[in-house]
C-alpha cells in the first residue's frame, strides 16, 4: 500500500509553518487562523460544532477560542434558545483580517497546484474529498470510543 499520509502531513506542516510566520503580525498565535476563518464563514456557530468541523479536540478548540476572544477577534454571545451554548461571532477586527487570511490561502493553493492541468486539479480535489470522508468517518468512530483493528 502506498503511504500518502506522510506527504499529506508534510504539506500540512509546511503550510501551517508558513501561515504561522505570515500571520504573526496579526497577533494570531499558532494555528488560530483556522478557527477565525471558520467562525467568519459560520457566524453564530457553537464551539462543539467548530471542533467537529476542524476535527480538533474540544480542549484545544476552547484554548484557541479563549485566545481569539482575548485578542478581540471574536466574541461569545449566549444562545437565546439554549443558555448553556455560547455562539461565536467575529468582531469587526476579526472580519477585517479575514480577507488577508483568504488571500494567503488562495496563494498557497496556487503554489500547491502549479503545473497541474484543470483536469488534474479536478481529479485531485475529488480524490482528496474521498480521503477526507474516509478519515472523517474513522475519526468519528474513534471519538465515540470504537477501537480500530490494525
């Protein structure tokens, strides 16, 4: 079997490293840009949904949200339908840096896809979606306590 996860991991770590360097001037700590982007794209979501979308544990998500809130990039509002839930919203400052983060993402996509034809890109996108779905299903089962058999 071919080991694609090493290459996916290398790509992910390289892009995270680049983003962390480029977003340092925005006072975004390591990896926080991912949370801010999802909150800007889904204003009013709850923390648990954010953790699920990103496939990140609740503790790490809570820490990132706390930092984003402390830095004035997001705010929490109590859900009028469920007082236990806190809805997450970007502040004006968070919304203002969102376009910069998206431009960086678009640039990274362009660099990553250099030399590929539109057809190759379409195939790659489709295959990565399938891989993501496979891993997401496995992630959910493990989170629910199921043991994987190797």
